[in-house]
C-alpha cells in the first residue's frame, strides 16, 4: 500500500475546517496552518490573528437551516439566526467532534507556498509550505482556505478635501460605545453598514447618517412568518430571472421599495446585486434614528458634503466599504497578480495545477458553509483518486463559460469570477462529483504518489505531535 498522501490546509475557519475533515475522511495525512489561537477564523471574536471583523451584535444573515454543514446540523433549539459567538462555538464543536484539533497548528502564519519540483501536472509534485518562523513542510497538495473578509478596502481614489474627525473601517468596529454622544456617518449599504448604523443609532448624538452611492435591495430576515431564504431551494429549479421577478414581487408586498425609506433605488435586480439582510434598519429609518444620505462629494474639516449639496457635521466616519481579496503567501505565479480574477475549475482547482485547490474563494448568493463543505469534498476526492478532472481544455472552456454567464448576470465590476448562485452551484458540484467519479472509474489515474518522500525537516518530524494553527477563514 502506498503511504497516505499528505495535504496542507491554510486556514482553520469554516472553509479550512471543512477541508481538513474532508481530507481526513479521504485518508490523507493533513496539517492545517492557522494564524490565530482558535478555530472559527473570522467568526471567532477576539481571535489572536487580529483578522476577525466580528462585532458584538453580529448574527447570521442566512438562516441556520440554509447555513449549517450537512455533516453537522446546528442544534434544533437554536434561533433561526444565531449570533457570531454561537457560530464560533459551533465551528469549535465541529473541530472537536470530528477530531480535527490535533491536525491544526495554531499561532502559525504561512509565508509562502511553492511547487518544489518541475514535474508535470499529476506526476507526483511536491509542494513546499514555509511559515514565518522558517519551518517548512512538503505536501502532495495544498488547500487554500484563508478567507477574504479580513483585508479592509477603502475608497479609491480618496475623496477631495480633508476630514478632521475620527475615521475607522467596519473591520475595526466591536461595540457601539465608540459612538457615544458623537455624530456618526456610516458609508456603505452592505450588511455590516446596516448593523453598525443601527447599533450607533442607540448611542450616537443625533440621527446616524447612512451614505450610499448606489442602492441595494433590503430583505428582512423574515417574510410572511418564515426565514426569508426558506423558499430558496424550492425556487432554484426556475431560471434566475423568473426567480428574480417572483422574489422582487414578494419583497415589494412585504416592505415596499427602498426609495420609500429615503434610500437610493437598487442599482440592479435582486439576485444580481447582493441584497442586504436586515430586520432593523428600516425601523430605525422610519423613526428618524438613522437618516439616509447620498454619496459623499468631499470633506471640509469636520463637515461632509454630499452629492446633493447638503452637508453635515460629523465626528466619526465609518467606511463599511468591504474587503480586498488577499492571498499573501501565494506569488503572482499562482494568483496572476489579482486573486479576484483567478480562474478556477468549479471554483476549486487551479487550472495550471490541480494540486493547488481553493475552498471558499467565491461570493455566494446564499450561505457559505454548505458551499465550502461541498468544495472540500471535491478537493479531497481528487487527492484520493476517487474523482478525476476532465481534460485541461475542457476545464478552461467550462471556466470561460462560467465567467460569461456571471458577467451577464452580475456585471464586469462585481467580481464575476468569484460569483456563484448558491443553489445552482451546490447542485452543479453534486453532478460534477458524479461525473468525476465516472471518469475515475474509466481509468483516469489517481494523482501519482511522489517518487520519493522529501527528506524530513525539523518541521516534518514534528508534524505528528505538534498542536495546531490558523491563517484565516470564510
């Protein structure tokens, strides 16, 4: 019997934990690198990695039934929308239940990942993972699961003028105490922007200003007494434009259009422009505790001038402007210089080398956990030889087709490479797994074992006993 194939996972958030479990289930020898001091990645408030953006009031914006791992349902007694702390505990329980903890090296940051030899794809390549401490490990495959909601993005280019108040990014927000008796402006229309504006409205001086250059659909967490995403699976068999018309009609009946609340009209249709999920922002708007403003035009000391000519004094400006996709340990050889534009077969396999796989490098219309669970199982099946990829030319055609369809739906400026339709994607991965298993049965080779094991380094000899690490999460 050949020795177990060795795999490195980078990150012990939801994506990294799912990858670790799937690889162990497939019989691999797994080491998971984690920058922080606990599992859960971005969900783990106070994680020593410093990467978690989780704030005290954060809750899921997808219901637990649509968010949970298939292999590990959330407790039935939990609320439909659990808190970040509950989710972090859930991920820690997942790690303990499935025996993942001994394979995680906490407090370890990966500095680089490189292919070590020049052999052709599938011919027993060796990947070298080097940590910031200088330790190295050699693996047959690497799964990148470092998440993409931790590197704050600020407006580029910046706005004219000088703002003399306090500036912060949503990533740094934890509790509303920071806004007490201060005049607050939140710039953005995503989930974090709405949560922060609502939180601030209970402690700030005067109404909290909510500025947006373009609008989004605002979906309450409950529609007609049920979680708003509960009908997603049933409608997924319909073309997305038909689903869009049905969902937009239901939304108008339930809460009306955003313009009724003083907000800008959505820039695109539902399912094209990622909606904001909030039960509370409309309530605070209608009660005057949050006031809508258009986009920012310029700064004049402690005043912010908006595009409609109005200006307001502001003490604290919160940029809720999202995150850059950053994979600091991969060279441009593997990312092309822009991870947002990285083409991946089924959003998992690198087209130049499937020994480099990605779990969680996507932007879903629904929850992330079921997606990363399915991606992890696909990557693990390939390493085990139970799943075979199609020919390289077919992979590229499929990836190009996915990009064309995503661009037509979401636009060229909305990360089309990363966009997936939750229900369609999950169903598609299930079909791809079956097709890949059939290809494997027809004789597509199991990924070749290395001709020889790399000589043990100090890092390799410690791998069976050293405990745990993190690099980030989904």
